C-alpha cells in the first residue's frame, strides 16, 4: 500500500511540475539599446527576457533572425517584430522600435483661446525635426512648441538624424467655451448676488445679447455687446423700460454669445429670482 501511494505521489509530482504554463501568463520583458544613428552604424541591441514560460525558448526577430538566447545585437534603426515560443508551444508577439525613441507626455484638453505646451522627449540627439501640419505652433523646429489654435488638431512630428527617421503623432483637443449662468440670484439690496451675470471660460469674444422674459414670454430686460465674468454686470431684477421691480419667481433667459472664431451660439435657461 505504501509503495502504491509513493508511486502515485511521484507520478502526480512529475506531471504537475512539467504541466504547460497557461498562455495568458507567458510574458516577455524587452530591454532596448537604441542605435547611435550615425551614418552606416548598426549598434542597436534588443534583449528579451521571458517569464512564466517553459524553457527552452525560441526567439525570432522580423521572421528572419532567430536564436535561443533572446539577445540580438548590431541592429539598425527600424521597427522590429518579436516572436517568442516556449517549449509548451505558448507564444508571445510584440513590436519594438529602435532609433530616436519619441515620448510625448499626455496633453490636457483645453478650452478655445487657451494655450498648452507640448512636451516631447527623445532618446537620441537629432539633426532636425518637422511638424505636419505646421500651423498654430509657436515654433516648427523645436521639440516643445506651444499650441495656440482654436480648433482640435492632430500633428505628426518627425525627427531626423543621419540614417534614423522617427515619427510620432499627438493630438490637442480644443473644447468650446464653457458658459455658466447662475440659476438663482437675490437682488434684495444686501450687496450679495445682486445681479444675474454671465460667466465663461476663455474662448468668448463678446456676449452679443442677453435677454430676460417672464414665464408668459414678455421681454423685460436686455443688454447688448458686453464681456463675461463681471459679477456686477447683468440683470438686476428691474425692467429696461420703466425700472419696474419684478417680484420673485422664475424667469427665462436667452444669451447670444459669439466665440473667438466669430461663431454665435444661443444659450437658454431659467433663473429663480429671490428677494
């Protein structure tokens, strides 16, 4: 009986130990040494380290170079397709670029009229660079331009150095002006919230008109051609024609606002007047 149990234990242990590793746990780490990018020089290196796979491993680069060490030397600038297979038949494939490695920090969204600096980092010295398209950037031959456009834009930046040409894309998302008109104000003479103003982010050229109506649709107040963000410019609860002091209640407004591109937009809402 004891011998039988020992046999079962040894059998289980051997086959459990050598069981193939699940394909989703087989991973590789790639360490790259980028080439110097001088003319006629191919000195880039790729070192590939597998984990959770079952040795021995087969490493294939661009479907042409293969070895069992995972180290590929004397590589020129370019894109490389890496294929690794372990003894259990599990495979991993990845892409890696060698050359002037371009890294672009995340670019926050901006409102129309705002500016944002593009932070581009690179792994090697370069001779020149270019952007496509070239407009709405503070410089077209520097790695950290300031974007100052009014519309969203996608750019391609390309670095050049002897035999190396590296490109990357980045996008700047420009949002329309953010308009805020309070939904309550208290023109009661205490000096606080006496007006119903119009607030906005950057991107507004002019508030062309701001009109207030009763619930029945009667126009009682209007103002034209003024700038936003002044808390003491707006409706004060009185009428334009007779300075009538309107009672507390709900009123409707329409604001016609022109952005920096000259495009007008209409903003509708209601405000609660409290005295």
